[in-house]
């Protein structure tokens, strides 16, 4: 039974939630509802292959290729599929563009919807009550607390992913990056810049 | 339902705690729960609507005091017990203790809206008001926009209405729209005037002003 490797180093008793997760896993395995190796196969994709490095490639391409950027803003799902990304929680992707006048930031107040194919699985803070409660109500204050101090003149648009669309922010290309190639530009793009709580 | 999960606009939660260089999973059991949930989806033992509603039905104190993947574990176990795939007795015997599950659905009290007509009712630029609905079942209409005025900025096509899909195998598609709400409309004069919230809403949540 893989997936419990960490616990070999911790002889302490399992916590209640660990016991419950193991109980459900054992019962479903005995009933033939999960095959040996299924969990590792699913999970390893999100640990190794699907993450914000994918979204960073999309952003860098949009920065160097104006025609790609036009397609990306017109139909995010199709333009992102051009780079080979798609799948669960990425069936309907919309990319929102930051400009000198407008800053975009993404949330899911009702659960934790997030564009998995381009950003991977969400970090804990994105799923937490403080972020989900506050970003719609006091976005400028919260972004400042999180280290992004936007001028009062910049309009903030908060996108609450309450239905089938998943959102990704296209940040502005930083000044002074004219000489960088696409791969170097991708390295400048953080997960948080594509959620909208940071800028590259 | 007006559940604890519907967090938008609530006060008192304090700062957002950002962990540097966060791992995808923090514990082995979280990987297990992610995989178990994927497995039940592959086996068609749940859909995203029944799953979300099972999380929403958690005891509110348990919801706020447990992590995201504990929500997943509770919802997955709840749905499997409700479908008769496992029993609570089996789970508790195996766990050697209590297995907290979500509260039951109250299907007798749930009203199911009708599908959209062939063409969308609203267009880009249409002013809309969010209906003051308080369904007892699942909905994706957040409380903080109910009764508020906004403007349609995108028409996204028709999708299964979660209010039906969480409770019934009936097919009920409705148009979904992106609606822009000005900050002052949502939060009054205390708020930042240069902020707006865009919310994706199904047609039956909306009406003409």
C-alpha cells in the first residue's frame, strides 16, 4: 500500500483523520472499487507534471507573440490547448489581462475552483476562509497585506469562479525584459501572479 | 443552502497565511483522499455537484475546523454511505472510532427550476438583478450578490444547473453569464469605489430590473 511512505519515519499513532482516510481506502480496495496503483498514478501527475510552470509558459508565449495573446484572450481554452494543456478543471478557461489601469484577481468564494491544467492544485491559502471571505469585500486592503500595494488609480476586478469558467490572470510583462527569451520570461511568472495576488 | 461554505464578504477571519514553497500535498493521507475522490468520480459514484453539496452539508463547526482534504474525505464517505456502497458501521469498525459524516439532504423541501429556453434571456450589457433566492438544497448563487444589481459582461453558453444536478438525474441546462457588480453595490459606501466583483451566475438566479 503505497502513499504512506512518510509514516515509516513517524512511529507515533495515526491522527483521527489519517485513520479515517485509511479506513475508507481499505474498504474501497476490498470492494474492488480502487485498483492497486490508481491513487499513485493520479496523484503523481499533480505532483510532477501539472503545475504553475504550465501557466507560466502560456504567459511567456503571450508576451512574445501578439497573435497568440489575441487568441488567448479571445478563447483561453483553445489557445492553452495549443501548448498541450487541458483536462479536469480546465474545460472552460478564461484569461483576464492586467493593464496599467486594471488589475485582476481570482477566487472561489463557495469552494476552491481553480484552473488545474495551468496552475496545478491550489495552495492552502487560496482554499482558506480568510482569502475566500475577504478578497471580494476588501481586495485592495487584502492585496496590500499580501504584499501587493496597488495605486488607488488602478481598478481591481475580482473574479469569483462560481460556475463552470476557470480563470487565469495574464500579468503585465515587466519593464526591462526586452532581451529575455521565452523560457527566461516564463521563469519570471509565479503562481501568485497568475492568481493575481502578486505581480512579476 | 445558506451554509458556512458561502464565505464571500464575511469578516473576522484574520490574515491570509501564505506558506512559502508549499508542497502539493502536506501529508500522505491527503494524497490518499485526493486519489479516493478521483476513483469514486471515475466509478461514477459522485458528480461535482453532489460532491460540493456533500461538503456544504458538513456540520459548520467541523467545516471551519478541518482542512480542505478533510472536507473531501467527509464528503466522499458521506456519498458512499448514502449510496449504500459502504456502511457507517463498516467505516467506524475499520477506523476504530467515530467517522463524522455530513448532515442529510432534505429532498422533500427542494424545488427544481426549469431549463432555459433555446435562446439566452440576457445579452452583454443587459442590466440584471440577482433574485433573492434561499434554496434549501445546493446552489451556486453566493449570498453576497442576492438582491444586487449588476451588468452582464459575458454569455458563456448553457450548462447543467447545479441546483438540479446535485439532487436529480433530470437534465436541466441553463445559460450562464458573467455579471459585473460594482463594489459599492455590494458593500455600500465603506468600500473601495475602484473595485468590482465579477460572478458567474445561471439564468434562473437572475431577472431583469
